[in-house]
C-alpha cells in the first residue's frame, strides 16, 4: 500500500474531525478556557512538576493538552499532521494567552522540522495507532530528547484495537499485533457520535512488546510500564463510570490503558 496516500487520507479526516471536536461537548472549550487543564491523573502523576521544562507534544490535536502543560509552566512545542488542528491550536494559544509553538508535520518527520532537543517528549490517547511502524517513531523520540530527558506515552491498550466497533456488539476481528493496515469508514467521531461526517482512515495495531522494544532499540531506558482498567475517556462501547472517576468495561475483561515512561540516560 502507498503510505503517503494513507497519511493524506488520515490528514483529511483529522482536518474534518478537528473542526468538529473544537466545538464538541467532549472537548468542552468553555470549561477548558476556565480551568486551563485537560490533563488526566495518569500523565500528571507520571510527569510530575514540569515547570520550566521544555516539552515536545506529539500528535497534539488542537492543543488543549499542550496548553495545559504550558499553563503548568512547561515550554511546549506541539506537532500534528492536521493543518486545521494546528491552526485551531495557534488560535487557542493566543485567545487564552498561553504561549506555545505548534508545528504541522507528520510525526515521523518531526526531526526534519524541529532541531531543538527537549526535557520531555509526551504523547497521549489515540496516537501510535496512526503510525505503521514504531521503529522510526522511537528513533525520532530518542533524537529529540536531551540527555536525561523523559519520554512518556499513555494510550489505549492494544487489546481494544482488536475489535471491529462498526458492529453491535463489537466483535474481535484483528490480530493483537497485526502488521497490515486496517481501513475503516464510519459516520461520526468519538467526540461527537451524532455528527454526519464520514471518517475514512488507515490504522495500525501495535503490541505492547512492539512499543517497549522499539523504545529500547532506539536507546531509551524504560522505567515505567503499567496497564490499567480505568480510562479517563468514555470512547468505547459498554463502559461504565466507576468510583475512581474513570470508565471501565462493564465486563472488566481487559485493561483499557497502558503507560510507558523512559529516560534517555
Ligand atoms: C486522537 S488525537 C490525539 C488526542 C489528543 N490526546 C487529544 O485529545 O487532544 C490524534 C491526533 O493524531 C494526529 N495524527 C494522526 N496521524 C498523524 C501523523 N502521522 N503525524 C502527526 N499527527 C498525526 C491527528 O491529526 C490527531 O490530531
């Protein structure tokens, strides 16, 4: 398959999604303008105090998380393939007087656009599934980190991507570590399931061992690997809000979230 064509199709879909998401209840721009925080306990606990640290935020969407880190004192650069998302992020940064840089590029090409090295590289919730191969991704992360710098990812667990969600109830259809792309076309988005927009997208499944091994092979030292049942987001079918404030699968059969933190020693 032609990867550039796949990235272009994904970019077009994300351009449409960005505009819809910006206005959605899910991303609640009014609440964000007040609180200036869209971050969850996983990433806040894992990264701790970021005041004064330089941070590269990969796949930053329209910038709420990037600007949340900026509000906490980090000096943030966000990267995303969607020019619409980057435009919205720059506008939001101005509107809320939360300075940050935003760069539009394929995350795999980050080092062609950004020479700076960072104290922290961060990426979260809905990221590596858009990338065909994690080896160049991990090498780029290594290259963009200062010595002693930290990489942190928190994302949906690879088991969640084994299901076809276009049928009710969802059926397990895709291999845990499937190499070929999965093409999907559906109406609506996770942030607005009533929207009539049609998402056309290519995605790739990555096992936990692929994530961890590509970071190790790139030269990073893993110091946190965790799997959790609770998701901050209610984006899969049959989830229920529990006392911990997170959404769990009603049948509780598998974890919804994983985290990996690594250091460039
Ligand atoms: C689910 S969102 C990330 C969610 C983010 N945590 C948030 O809620 O703000 C995925 C983002 O990845 C971006 N993206 C997808 N493929 C990409 C690629 N190859 N390079 C850079 N960004 C990409 C999309 O444009 C989108 O903004």
